[in-house]
C-alpha cells in the first residue's frame, strides 16, 4: 500500500524559526529598522512554508477522501492567504524608494497604515529578489552566447563554467553578473538608454559569467571592465577601489592588485555591449570618487580614459550624462546622447551610485517558467 505523504506541521524548522522571530518582535521597538527587517523575514518564511504545505497537499489530494466541496474550500483559503502576502510584495514594486527613505519613514510612523507602507519599502529592498527562473534563463543565455559552459566527458550532470577574468573553468564558483545593475530594473534601463533596444536587462549582452568573488565586487561597483588601450575590441579589468588592492583573490592565489589591468579572455567572438560597460564604469567612478582614499587612483583613471570609448551613435539620455558628470568628470560628447526631454533622473543617479548591502547569493538553478522578458539581440554595441 502506498504511503500517503504527510503535510508538515507547525513544528517544522521554518515554523520554529518564524515563532522565534515573532517572539523577538515583542521586545523590539517598532521605530527601529531591525523591527521591520525581522517582520519582513517572518513574511518570507510564511510564504515559503505556505508553498511547501501546498505542494504536500497537492500530493495528498490524490489519496484524499475529502469531498470536492471541502477541497475547493481549502484551495480558496490557501489562495486568499497567499495572495494577501504576495500582494504586499508586488505593491511594493510600484512605490520603490531608497533604503534611507524607507528607514526615515519607519522612524516617523504614527499609525499602522504608515508603518505598513514603510515596512513594504524595507521588504522590497532587503527581501524581494528576482525570480529564480528568470536568473536561471539569464545564466543560460550568457553560457550559450559566450560559450562559457562545457560538460566533462559529455556528461550533462558535470558542467564547468568559464570566467573570462580568471581564464579558468570551474564546476560551481561562477555567477551570472548583470553589467547594467539589475537593482535599477528595466524601467531604469529605459530611462537611461531610451527604448531603441527594449527589454535587455536579462539579455546576454548585459551580462558576463564571472567567478564569485569577482562578481561580488563588480556588482558592488568596485571593479569595472573597460576596453584595452591597444585594442578597443578587447577588454581588461580595472580595480577602482583602493581598498581591494591588498585583498586576496582565492581562486587565482594572488591579490586584486595583481588582477588590475588583466585582459579578459573570451572563447568566441561575442562581446557585451559597450554602452552597458561604459555606464557601469561611470557609476563605478562615481562611487570610488566619493571616498577620500581613492582620489589619486581616480585621477589616474580619468587621465587614462579621458576620451569617450562607448558605443557610437545616440544611445544614452543627455539628462543621465549630466547627472553623472558631476561624479566622474568624464564629459560624454552630446552627439552620443539622446536629446534632452527634461526627464528627472536625479533619483536614478543617486540610487545607482549609493552604497548598498548585497542580498544573500542564491542557487541559480530552478524550473523555467514561461519567459515574460523579451530578449532583443542586435549587432549594435
């Protein structure tokens, strides 16, 4: 006789952790950021637990003697609870603000409605992550476009991935990196570059497969990738934050000082878009120039790359360039800009250049859902 799977009860590890968090909340001040971060973590665990319970319930349904009416009632209750929780997250996408603003709002809360709005902002910034299926497709596109995956002995269960910076294969320590930051979302990309090439946030040309440690500091805007001086069609790594120079790069068994200026090695003729690399370099320069320790280093970088090296043609909003010039001192010729439309990009510039905490890394593998973000590859850089 087939054993009926059991639905986890409230003594599960997630349930226990959630109850501990609930207990902690009782002793916290609701005006502090830690209170709302803890509440957000509770919500995340609640969603995960609900999904696990529903998966078990669906298996159990095959063996259940419950009436159709009872099953229907159960489904409606589950969907209602889940929609309420997920609705809170999705609504946050419509009114995203900076972390500083979210913390400020929390401190000013005087009633439950205001507190809930502030909580939603913190939830978005700390716990809302791009869907795993979307990350998985992004990773797959990058591997296919740059040829950065191979299978040992033809076994698809034993993949290895190529990092163009370390110039080495490895089975796991690789991550798909966004060049134009993912946290600025497609809306931010449209504001920056216009809509001539839409929906490229998850395009392979806005990404690279990088070793984990390099990807981390590339994402934190401490590393940039720029064209080589002797061949503008090839690229090299630049360490823009002086604080990284003495740090050891574990895989390469050297320091980041030794990696500075290293030429990337690609396995085919495909390359990322220069416009995205140029924008990334500009915000890296902006972030680095905000630290006193980096002033001499940034001055040298400006001299080395005093001439524009991005994509020919009009491809970036004039307003965005004006917003970044004050940080970089690198004036992009106006014949490369989309004529001004008086678009307010102040918030986007500040968000791009502001310090932030990274979300915990997650596994990139997940079941693929139907792809909603179109990918438009063209020959333009």
